[in-house]
């Protein structure tokens, strides 16, 4: 089994995909206690370091390094400030890349990183990764949509993959398996049928304030879900809710008075592609907001699995 080190691991969406692709994740790291609790409930054998990545002095050697550094600065939902410190956590990933010198690496980040304000940061990442370590890496970046890989959710993300130059192998991003001319997209209905209609205590019941209703938050049962986000108040609506209609440029209202609700955190996890048996333990850190947060932060496991499985066989 090829080995992997995972940074910015969260609750382990990326790592669930890695495990399915046949990797043994030796070490993981994140600052969020509940992310660790969820991770260890599902992958008890990984050595999970809780704390700031910059405090880790040495990383174990491994054949693959993965890291999905945070993206608040780049995402449409977060504060868009290209100079915030959080946007430079990729330098910590670079430090690990230099130290470990793995055969390959995979990074996931939000699509906003391609926009002009952040393009210099993306270019800098690619330039620095290309020359990292003794041999440097052949680096490719591509925008992938999770729904094209069997995830019941529209979620566009940039994947950056590097293969160490001395291995003389080439990486090709996986070809979509779902969508027009391929397998049918997996819908909300395919995924949530059989789950309770009103899972009390598992969904955010905050009022739908003006910002929430500044755009359409609902998709139908026969569609893929809108992007699952990490802030529970912004979670899309469950299709059991009435439809929304647009009444002004940035103003929407419910078409009827019927009860409406957001997706629960468990439904959000299923729409991210986590399996039915994925566990969310109760712990000191397990508030409802935190459950939503670790789910919304995650990389859809089927997407990461597809990207990892497309790596050339350089492990032998
Ligand atoms: C996009 S999420 C990663 C999601 C994860 N790969 C998954 O699939 O579940 C980014 C993560 O980086 C973590 N993070 C932010 N700053 C950090 C730091 N200084 N050290 C370690 N982890 C950090 C956040 O807590 C968050 O869980």
C-alpha cells in the first residue's frame, strides 16, 4: 500500500477518498478539535496531530503528500483579501513538500483562486512546487466539478497535482464519469431518499435573513445540490421546502407558507459523497455549527478518490 501524509486534513473528506484509492494515511493534521474527533472515529489508525501546522517540526516520510489549505481568502463566501495571512498557508505545505520529498502530491482548493486578484498566488504555488526538493515536480492544475464524478452536488474546485521529475511519469486528470453523454448525474433524491424529513436537532433553524434570501438557495429533488458550504446559516434548502421566486435583483421569497428548512449536517455529508456509515461522534467540541463546518470544509471523497486513482503507478 502506498503511504500518504495529509495536511489541513479536517474531518477527512480527502482522506476517505485516499483510503478508497488504496493509500495508507500515516499522519494527519488540523487545528480543529472536532475535525480530529470525527476523523479518528472513522479512521482510528492514523496518527492525527491536533494543532497549527507551522508548529510541526518534522513530517514522516511518505510517497504521497496531500493538503487542502484553507480558502476563506479565495472563496466567494469568505472575506476576499488576497493579502490575508491565511492565504499563505501554502508555504507550510511547501515546507512539508521540501522536507518529505514525496513521489507525488495533490492539493485541492476553491475555484476562486483562478480569479485575477488571486492568480498571482496560484501562479506562485505552481512555481514554488515545480522547483521544490532535489528534483522538482511536474505540476498540473485543473478545475473539476464534483458532480461529474458521481457526487450529488455542484462543486467546482481546483486540483493541483505534482509528480516528482526523476520518476519521468505524467499525470492525466481523470475524465468525468457522469453528466451529458455519460452516466446520469446523481441527484438529491438518489442520495437522501429514506432519510427522515424533519431530523430535529440536526439542521440549523436560524431565520432566513435578507442575505440568505438574496439568491435562490433551493434545488429540486431531481437535481444535484447547490454547493455545500461550511457556515450553517448559508446551507442550501432541502427540497422539502417551498420553491423560491425572484422578486427583485437580489431578493427572493418563498412561493408558499409551507415549512422550509436547510439541509441537516448529515444530509450535507451525504451530498458531499460521504458514505452512509460515516460517523459524527458526540464530543466536547461537537456543536451543531461545528458538525456543519467540518462537513462543509471537506473535499468530496469520490472526487479525491478519482484524482488519486489517476496517479501513475510510481509506487513500486
Ligand atoms: C479546506 S479545509 C480541509 C478539508 C479536508 N481536506 C477534508 O477533506 O475534510 C482546510 C482546513 O485547514 C485547517 N487549518 C487552518 N489553518 C490551519 C493551521 N494553521 N494548521 C493546521 N490546519 C489549519 C482548517 O481547520 C480546515 O479544516
